[in-house]
C-alpha cells in the first residue's frame, strides 16, 4: 500500500458537525465557531430547545465505541446504524432535531460547500502529498517506526477564518477530520501541518511512545493522551517541524498558538527535551519518556 490522501466532503457529516458543535456537549467543541454562526443566524425557540436536547442525547454516546457521530461520516443513510446504537426513541428524537436545524445549516452550507470543494482540489493534488516527505520521514525516525504508508480519508468540515482544527481516529483508524472551509487557500502548508499533527495521533504515537508510557511507566490513558498532545504540539502544526525543516529553539521567544489549550512555556519545555533526539535522528526511548512524565509528576519516585 502507498500513502494516499483522499479528501471527502459529506453534507450529512457537516450537518452533524454543525449541530453537535452548537450543542457544546464536549469540551472540544469550538465555541468560536458558534459565536460566528450565531451572529449570522437567528435561532427560534424550538431550534434552541433542539440544540439543548441534542446535548443531552450526545452526552450519553461520547467518543469511543459508542460515538454517536461516526455513522454520519461513514454512511449515506446512517439511521439504521444509529438506531442500533441509541435505540428507536432516541433516533426519532435525533431525526426531529436534524429536521428542525437543517434549514439554518443550509443557509451556511450553500457557500461553505464551494469553499470545501476548493480545498478538496488542493488536497487531491500530487504535490500536496509529496511536499510532506520530510515530515513523514522525520516523524518515523523520532517515533521509531516506518513512514506512514496508508490510504487516509480526510473529511473536510466547516471552520471560521481564524479558527480551525482536526481530529484523528474518531471516525475510523484510517481517517481524520480537518476543519478548514474558511481558511485561505494560501494557507496550504498550515493545513498540511495540521494534517500531520493528526497523523501523529492516528499512527506514529502507537509504535514507541504509547507502549513505553503504558508498559515502561504504567501511565493511564488520560496521562498518555496529555503527553501525546504535548509532544505532537511541540512538533506540528506550529512547532519544530512547521517549516518542513528542523527549527532552532529560541528560549527568549514564547511562540503563540502552539496549542490553544496548553501554555506555550510547557510546550517549549517539551521541545527542549526532544530537540536532541530530532537533531541526532534518534527514536524515543525510556529515558525521554521518563523526562516527559515528570511534567505530570508521573511515577516521580522511579527517577
């Protein structure tokens, strides 16, 4: 198998993304998106009630095996799959919620779909794929594995001009989501960097980082996820590999936007730990993992 990026635009997936984000059922929801959407749309009392109702339903079916959103990405007609997951009565309620909120979504999506199709064209270009050769090989060396060499479906979703993001592994083991509709086409490199940040979560972390955290340091899944995010953010999309070469660390400068939810000073600390490994093309080892764990005081007595 060879590395392939397959962008996909799903109207239904974007409708789901719109509704679930408005409901703010999870801390990962983009509140900035809702501010923009609410400034453009005036929701009725019934619509607001549906948003809150969906929040309650979705909270019962979060990420993992019971993730409610998965079927909206994978199936053109997802309702039979959803009924198996949440039951007949809840499915009837979700259908009603979608019917009520769909007209508001349509107001946005007429223009958003045009923008998404432009990004679909960009990501489909051969040069979009080949421009990441350095990143792929550098990540493989650092994470102690082969370069990523799979077919990856990229679901393209709504965004705003200033905020964007992505997820990995929520839809399938071979898919990520990218929120990019309103991001200028000129920001192609930034989108590529976000894509590879998500591929760290989807693929690279599983080969040495997670096994060492779990077996060598006996970390729980929550701590493993936090360390994974710290390391990934220190690399991409705005970290040491953002220019598609190894950047230097200027400790007198605190770069902004390394991660919206993590203080840049902490990520700089991670960068100082991993920089020699990247410079010498060394793979993650137990010594580095122990240093990373100290950030969270994990198993400090073992030092």
